[in-house]
C-alpha cells in the first residue's frame, strides 16, 4: 500500500505513517518501491510500502487428530516452507508432538534463512490462555497438557497457543470471506465441531479462553451421550463420526466423507437426504447461537462448508425454525474461503505481539545456533 492509503486505513496522519514506515524499514521488516504503473499518470507516484516476506517469519503449527502441519510464514502471509506428518499411536502424545514440532521449526528456520520471531499453535482443544495449556482435547486424548511450555523449553521462543476454530475465525475475519464483518460466528467441522466468535471486530475468548465451544451445545435433551459427558451435543449430529453413522444407517456401504459429498453433489438421492438432514441439525444449533449473539454472518469451515454448499436450503430451514419470529433478521451464510484456516490463524496469532511493538523485534528473536539442544 502507499503511505496515503496507509494513512486512510489507519486514521493516522501522514507524518506519523512516515515515521512508522521509516522505523520498519530500519528493522528490515518492510521496503519501499515505486509502483510499476501510476494510476493517473500525473506527478510523482507515491512509494508503495511492501512487507519483506523472508526477513522475518513465524512458525505456524496446526495439530489435528491425524495430521500435524508446521509452516514458516512470512510477514506478507506467504508460506516459505512446510513440514507435515500423520500422527498415530505414541506419536500423538504431547511430548512426542512437541519434539517433532521443535525439530521441524529449526529445520524450517535454517532453510528459510530469515529471523524467527515467534510460534503460533492451533489445537482442537479448550486452551487456558495465556499459559498455553490444552485443558481438554478429547479427540487427541489430551488433558492439561502444557503445550506452550513444552515448546518454549525446546525452542526458547515466544509461543502462543489457540483453539483451532478460534484461529480459523481470526483468519477468515482478517484475510477471508468475513473481512468487513464486525460480528461473525465461525463453525468448524473436522473430526469434532468447534466454533469461533468475532464480536465488535474482536475475537471473543471468555473469562478463561473457552468461549465458542459450539460443538458441545446441547440441541436434543434426550440425545446420544457425547464423549464430553453431555447428551445431545451438536457434535453428535454434525461431527464427522455422526455424519458417517447417518450415512451408514441410510444404507451407504463403507461411507467416507468425500464420497458422501461427491454423491450428494452428483444428485444421489440417499446421499442428498443424509446431507440435508445434517444441514437441518446444523441450522438448529446455529439458531441457538444466533439468539445469543445476533451475528451478521455465519461462516462454515471444514466439512461443514460442504454441508452448507450442498444443503443450504435445509440449513436455513433449521435456522429459521429454531428462531423466534421477531429475531429472524437476515443472516449471511458463507463458506470458508481459506483452505487451511487454523494454520493461517496460528500465524496471525504469532505475529500479534510483534506487530504491537515491532521496535522490540530483537526481544522476540531466538538464535537456534545458541540452542543447548543443538550443542551450540
């Protein structure tokens, strides 16, 4: 962006923008260049301020049930390198995952050649912030695992940990379909079901960081028992296992998520009916959230984006039926745009402290060469 554009976007005056840009140039975090084309062709074109993608980077980590992704992400949002693996058995313990994430982080930083200024971690868990403890991660079978401390011990970095749906909501709000909305609910379907809430443009965290556990909201008082101990949780109707159970009960042999959605998209009546039923249950759950939060938009991510795409009319029926008549204001339903939203959100979270005070950049830097684990 040009300096005048930055002034308009931030509400700061041009002299302040000039000073801030100068500081960032000195830190090597941005550069300035003339645009290739000037809009009106008259006068000297304003300089563009451009992030130096590879000067600094964060490590973004997405720990899911069956897969772990570790990526070096530059200041512009560009992924500079990536390592991923499938986790199973003993490899899924918090200590084992931390060991592999630390090793991957060192390798990525060495390959990137830039300065690592933090680590952001996404987990399908209730997170005790700011300590970074995974208090309850049922699908990982983790309980009170000090993920933040495990990585800090191994890497010595600034480490922040967040719930995967919260971070996906953050990513969509800053870079995806929810840009421009101040009040948004994000619902994420992976193995389980999670939620992230943006209110007044800010991520809603709650008193201990547990806000947004949409998947464990009861939608049926006498429904099936959830692994959390509650009955009739939304996850028991729209989570991955619930969807596959419904498909099997409908007569689809050895169902898989992708094949179910492919069949529904191709017009298969049985698959279409299964997905429509899932859509109505999702709508019912979202109606409860809408009563409480009155969002302008709801964004569906993961497999729930496919449910919205294939069964929006059914989802809207469930949504409308669950809401009092006077509260049926239009709600925009959006499919998530960012393919790896939790990973992108983890990078956003890792950059927050640096962007709040870039003049303290040296305090975020950890030199792997001096890491005792490396013999430096």
